[in-house]
C-alpha cells in the first residue's frame, strides 16, 4: 500500500540546513584572517600536541584568532569513553555513545572532531587539531567534508614525522611500555597500524634536533605565505615565544 509522502517517517528525520544571516566571508573580514583547519597527525609521542601548542601561542602573540582541539582533552567530553559517560548518563547511553580505541571507535572519534573543526573554520578561526588519526581514509573524509562545506584550502595536513624509536624513547606517558607489555590493546605503532600521509601540505621532520618552537614556526610561515593570516601584527609587536619542551 502506498504511503502518504506528507506523513513524517521517524526512521528518516527531516534535516534541513539553516543558512546564517552573517556569512563566513563577513566573519573573516571582521577578524582579518581566513579560517582553516591545521590537522596535526603522527604517532603518540611524536610531538604533535607540543608543536600545535607552540603554534597556537605564536598565532596568539601575532594577534591571530586560533583554537587548539587536542586529542587527549577531547576524550574528556565530546569523545569520552563509556567509563566516563556511565557515571553521569548510565550504562545504556555510555555503551551507545562512548568511544574506546578500536578501529571503529577511532573512526567515529575523527568524524566528530572533523565536524567540530569545520564549524570553527567556518567561524573564521585558525583551528588546530592534534590527533594520532592513524587511518588515511578517516583523514581523507575530514578533508573532503571541509572542502565540500567550504574551500579547497580549508584542510592543511601536517605530518609530524618522528621515527617510532624516538617516540618510544620519549614515551612521556609510559604508553609504549604498557603497549609492549600487552596492557594496552589497539595501540598505534605497536599493535595497530599508522598510515602515514602520502601528500601532506606540510611534513615536519621532527626528531632532527629542532625545537617544537622552530617546527611550529615552519607551519606559521606556511599560513602566512598562503594568506591565512591577513591581519597579523607586525613582528615588532609580537612578543617572543618562550621555549617549549619536547614532550607531547
């Protein structure tokens, strides 16, 4: 029997995009910059969070509006594990929406972050993300989503290319030691693969002796040269950035 097309179908919610009165271009003109997502990816301990924090500081001191979404911090709320959610929302919701570190959980983790980062970029912010994000497919999906919603230049992939041996030597959180002992399943680089970017916008050869501050300056230079930082302060107005340690 034919169904009435006007009858709401609970299995197919009616989702309609609502356009804003204030456009992205108008926001960017007010801020004096072009929004984008600078996506730091690399092994645990490679230095991506430290470099991203150094870049965030350099942008702030230059008068650029930026924000850093960090992989560890985001796991306390938006992408919290079931054990955290259960305390507040109960086991049923926690098991449905909580994220662990299995491949399917990592996929959803990156999907959520990509969606949030896209909103930040559309607001005109230089949005920094620091996530292992080990799978090329997931990073490509974020790139394609950002480009479909905005501009072809909205996704800037930064591969923090630190050799596994150096990451293990640093091991600031003791995670590699636990993974080698079999105490942490699905650990990238040990029991799960890391798929390195094939054509990132920026490859940082971390582990070559340069400081996080120097590596961050390389990304800052890219943003400046590609006209993302239209209204930055002249160098004389920006205070020098203090050194930052090599951990993550």
